[in-house]
C-alpha cells in the first residue's frame, strides 16, 4: 500500500487492491477497491453493471481491510469501469 497525495483532497489516498461488496438500491455487486481514504474510495465495477448505478445513488460499501469494514456511501463519479464513492454518516 502506498499513499497517494492529491492537491484537491483533504486527506491522502491509500492505493490497495482488495475485494468489496457494493450494495445500491438493494442490488449487490462484487467489486474491487483500488484506493481508499478516510472520506471515500475508488471502486472497480464490471462494466455491464454500470448501467444500474447513477451518480447520487446511496448505498453501502463492505470492504475487506485488516477486518471487514462497512461504510454508508454516495456515488460521486462514474467512469468506464470505476466509480468514486464518498462516505457519508448514517
């Protein structure tokens, strides 16, 4: 894992590749987290599943770090096979 500072972010991203499960509108997607910070994450999603996900959707991200961790999140970015989520308080 390496930290990736970003001038527009208030915290550092940690690059890693770990399994996760994203749940949005009752549908669950098996995905990979490729970087994470205290405020959000970048998630690799199979391209065929992106048709069901929209910016603004609320959901839950279960990530396998040292132990499983769950975050409530909002989709803030969608690209070809990746989405960006922002963690929100529930």
